[in-house]
C-alpha cells in the first residue's frame, strides 16, 4: 500500500511495509514514536505525473480525502482507500514529517504553511492581490478629507492675513497661490522689492505691488507673521501630498478598472466604487441605477413630492457630462451610464487589462455630444441615420397614395369646424339667461309666502 500525503510544499508518497499493523488502529501511533521506526518516500511537483511514475500496477493508494480518491481512481485507474486506519496513519506521518523527508526542517515548513494559508484565505474571501478595492475606497475618502482640511486652513490664512493686507484676497483668488504669496511676502511693505514672477502673472504682480503701497490694513508683529507663514506651510504640504495621492489613485484605478477610468475619469470611477463598496457590487447594477448613484435623497424627495426625478448623480462630474450644454446633460448622462455599466462588467469579469473598450466608447459618446450640439456626426451615427432614412423610404413606398383635397375645400372645412363651437356657445348663453329670468321671480314669490305664514 502507498500513502499519499499532502504538505504545504507539495505531495509526498510513502510505502507501507507492514499492512498488518493497520488492523489495530489504537496501537498505530506507537510506530511513529521515533523517526527510526519510519521509512522515507519520494515527492514530486505534479500530482498526476508523480502518481504515474511511482504507483505500480495493483498498488493501493491511501488518501486523506475521499473526493481526491475518486478523482484519482477515475483519471489514473488507481485503487484508493480512505478509512479510520488511513487517517491515523496520516496523523503519524505528519508528526514525523521533517524526519521522513530529507532536506526539510521546521524552518522551511513554517513559511510554506503560512503562504499556503494566505492563498486559501484569499481564495475563500474572493480577494486577489491585484484587485483590492479597499485601497481605492480609503484613498478617495482621504482626498475628500484633505480638501476639507486645506480649505479650512486657507480660510484661516485669509482671515488672519486679511487684517494686514485685506486687498490681497480680491487680487489672488486661488488658495495655493495666496499661501505662496503670503509666505514669500510676509509684511506687505516687502512686496515692492520682491519678485512674484514664479507665482503670479505679470498683471497680477503689478497690481499687487501697486495696492500694497496704499493698503488700508493694520500693522502686525513679526510673531504674527511667523505663525501665518507656518500655516501657509501646512497648506502647501497638504496640496503636495494631495497631488501625490491623486497620482497613486490614478495608477490604482488604471490597474483595477481601466475601462471605467478611461470612460469617466479616475475620481468619478473611484467614487462610484466607494459608493457601492466594491467593483463587483457595482458591476451588478444596471445603467439606470448607476446614472443616479449619489442622488438618492433627491430621488426619494422627488418621488414623495411628485416632482421631476434627478437625471444624474456622481456621474455628473464626468468630463463628457461636464462639457455638455445644460439641456443635453440628461441625455448624455443616460448614455454614459449605459456604457459605464458595460465597462464596469468588462473590468470586473474580463481577463484583459487594457482600456480599449473605454477609449472607444468615450470617443463615440463625444461624437454623440457633438451631434446633439449641432456638430459633425460620428461614424456610427451616420450609419444609424442612413438606415433610418432607408427604412423611412421603404415605408413611404409601401403606403398607398391618396388624393389630397384642394386647398380651397380644406380651408372651407376648417372655417366651418371653427364656427360650430362659437354658435354652440352663443345658444348656451341665451338659454342660461332665460332660465335665470324665470327663476328669480319664483324664488322671490316663495320667500314672500314664507314670511306671510
């Protein structure tokens, strides 16, 4: 009898020299009390090739799993055995495995067992090292937090430095440029002797230096300027870290969902994945649901108040929708959501890692947008218009031709139909007036009789 033993490093095959000892299962563990009482076997990488080379005709193979034994019997025509005696035999082999296999010790077996457990856990949890949406969800949340924090800091800088140079807030609108200008300038008196060409445009720099001379702000101490500059350093460091984080998000999105990224951009794609929890959950949604993701409150409010439902949610910030005119945003959002559903399923269930489908779909959507705005038709739309015209001509040829009435008869018929409601309205008015004339004396007579009684 042969014993097939599976380890984290591969398979091992052992030869049972005395099969009579398998009859007494309770005493079988004594045979593995020491390494000297066991014999060594052979091992190989491929199980099928390994068994073909080592299992002779008429040999019986002891296995730890009955399902594996059935497969081996079906594929290789080798008789397999699985019972309590075999399980006790395998337990003993496991206890003396490092001694039975030459060149294998505990230091080598432990890393292999750990790696095998990680692989099995990833397989059972449906997690792969290449597609981990958790990083995408956390990064997009971190980007939102950084934007809020940076805007709060920028508002504090404007309030603090506005006491000293209030006119600078209107001259420099961008928060990053404002922080750089404040850090370089310090006191507004130094503005005339500084060069802002690396930060600001020439016109803005000239205006800043001109206004700094006649500013109505109050004076501040050097200690105040030190704290304001430290706050500017925080703003600039947050902006730099956000740029690095954005590059990382773009690389991860191109690896996880390349078609979705090419179609709607990395930020919108990451927000869609974050909103659903994973790319697999997003792939299960239809295009109509993807279109209004992020606008659930507006949808429920519209249905409760019987108002028009929203036409777009998170997908509104996609480049294709943003560049569309207001009257065309609904149509483009619907088309983009339908195409995005296909791109998401291609990324989630497809084997390829290229963005060919997303790029081609985006070009078609841009062609449709140009068509809606009166531009040139795309190639696919020209074919669609051609087939529609061809079908329309075929329908016109099938319809029987009928003689149209002359324009004179047509106009007379229209005049007659227009006069009829006018006549009816006049007759109805006269009838109502007569009824009213007869009712008023009758009501008055009844009222007088009641008073007399």
